[in-house]
């Protein structure tokens, strides 16, 4: 018996944008590409791309004690947020391993929205409910909410054209407008993204998201805006060393091992997993996420073993030929003592050990954008 794949509210509009190739992504039928990963990747780096990421999960947290609850559940300091601000954070197990990485939005005092990874929605909600105080309410609004990401150096210009105003295009990073209006639809519009570029994420009612998708594509066409699939989303976030849950993060990998210590505020008070993370901070992590580059011909892929002098010291978490740099690059979680730039290593590909070295990451940083 085969399980029917879920589709986002924008699925019926895909065919109007080339010939999308869809795949099963965590139970969702999603486009891996519309016109080619390389073209879509380049569009986001040079102009702009539009992503349907409506499979992501959205959870509302509200009620007396919501801030204290989130402070206990999350690694970042939620008390630093003002209304209209968002932050990247992680949710950990008592072992220090990661339940999920997510965004938290402060809508108003004691009222927040969490944006969680699609493949983790059920697990995350179960974990959140397990620790939920009676005074706090959790509401899963994932099915009612569509999410569209407009990303790239021309994203702000396109948004200004679409709205006839610079009001939204001048938002600071990691801030949002809770009651923005786009093509007549009330949305949450935030200056966030997952590509290493400037951009916006737009949370809209699922039954009205199509108007925003088609409206933005039309408004952005003169600037080279194209629809993009999961393939370019992955290569873009990889070049910027943005983690993907299940690869750079997992129940067995801590935020500090993944190089995300900036988002772990050990001085804010107690939170789940803090004890282990304090020890790792004091004693050093056993493993470290590094950039790697193949010198021999080949591409480092997820889970390929990494060797040093004949002994396995870790494995690749993500790897590809970088569309921007045209180099065969990867991210690898290896023993911390060997995580030194320039270290000669080997990566096993189809039974052969190929020469590689530890290199600096992120591989790409965006240029400053002027509006």
C-alpha cells in the first residue's frame, strides 16, 4: 500500500512555470527543479528566485508564561526579542543533541510563532506538548499556512515594485511585519531566508497564496525572477554553510559541534540540554563541522567516510560541485583535533580513498545589497 504524497496549496500552479520535476520529500510532492538547478541557483545569486516552502511547519505559542516556556525549550535568548523581531534558534534534548532548528517570531508579548522543519513537525509538536505548562496554548497552524520565499540581491527591488512602496523592502534583517498586505492578501512578511542571500519569507493563508505566487512572478519577471525548486535551495544553503536537519544537525549532533554556538546563550539561565553544552563549551567539542574540498576527481556526498592516515575520523554531511565556485566541496563532521584548515585527508568514494583537504567554510558570502 502506497501513501499518497501531500501537496502544497501552490502545487496546481507549478505547471505554469516550465516543466517542474517533483520528488517525494518527507512525504510531500515537491519540485526539485523547474528549469534546471544550475540556472535556478545562478538566478538567486545574481537576480532573484521564488520558492514554495509551504511544507514547513508553523506553530503558535501563546498565554501567560509563554516566554518562560520558550526560554526553557530553546537555546537562544527569546527575551531579547521585541514585537516584530525574529531569531534563529535550536531545540535540544537533555543529551545536547538537536530536536530541530527553527525560527521564533515575537508577534506580541506572550505570543510567538515557531517555524519548524517539515520532516519534524509531528516530532517537534509532541516534544513541545510534553513540556507545555497549563497556562500556555500551542496551536499547529501548518495546514492553514503557506510559505513563499523571495530570495536574491534583487528581492527588495521586486518587493518594492510589487507593493508600489519601499515600506517592506526597507525592513531590517530578522524583522517582520505581522499584518502586511501583498496583492490584497494579509500576510506575515519577514526579512529572513535560507539561501545566503538577501530576501523575504511570506506567510499567507493557504487558500490565498496563489495570488501572491503569481503576482510576484509577474512583478519580478523584468528583473529575472524565476521559480526555484529544492535542488537550488540545497546548493544555495550549502554554499553559505546553513545547516540542514538530518545532515549537519540531528539528535546525535550538538549545536556546538555544528558551529552554531552563537545561537546558544548559556548565560540566559537554564534550558533543556544546557548542562551538556556547558561541558562542551568548557572542555571543547569532540567533533567539529568543517569545509572539505576534493583534490582528486570526485564529489563528496552525504555519509561518505573521511579518513586520516588510514583511520576514519568522521563523515561528510553534505557535498556537491558548488554551482557558484565550480569546486567539489563538502561539509564534514570530523574529530575536532583534525579540524585545522589545510589538513590533508581522504574521502572514501565507491571503495576508493581520494585525496582531499580541510578548507575554510562558509564557501560563499553575499555582497552588500543597496536598495
